[in-house]
């Protein structure tokens, strides 16, 4: 893996196609990083989550879709007060971000 991600978990956007689908999720999971997959096509996300789990030693609960992550955090119920602060991998770059419901705010 090129570079390092200093976090136990990341959210990968566009995970159902492109570099997300073709291996970045598997690579991150093999590094022991919990991966949340975010994309518009939920069926493809579920298939990808199954693939990542089968190709790595990741525990089943280490791979989640974005919807599962938001539901677990409770942010879907209260998007203003229930925030997540995790790194996000988007277009091959790591960003620090806060998720507020389904809105994303990037920080430099």
C-alpha cells in the first residue's frame, strides 16, 4: 500500500466501481483497517462487502455499507447531533471529514 492511513476505519466513496471496486477495499481490509463502503448502488455494495470479507481475514462486522454505518451511529435518526469523524478515501486521496447525516463536510 502506498502511504499510510493512521486510522482504524475509513469510508471509501464510489466503492461499487472504479478503483474502489477493483481492490482498494480489499487492500485496506488486509491492512487491518475497518472499511465502510459508500456508493449509490446498494446491491453492488452488498456484493462487494461479501467479496472483501471472502478475500481477506476481515471480520464480518469490519466491512459495512455507508447506510449500515449511519444506522449504527444513529445519525439517520438525528443527522444534526449524531456526527461521525473518520477519514474518507475519495478519488484516491485521504481526507479528514465529518459526516452529518447524509451531508459531508471536508476539512483541509
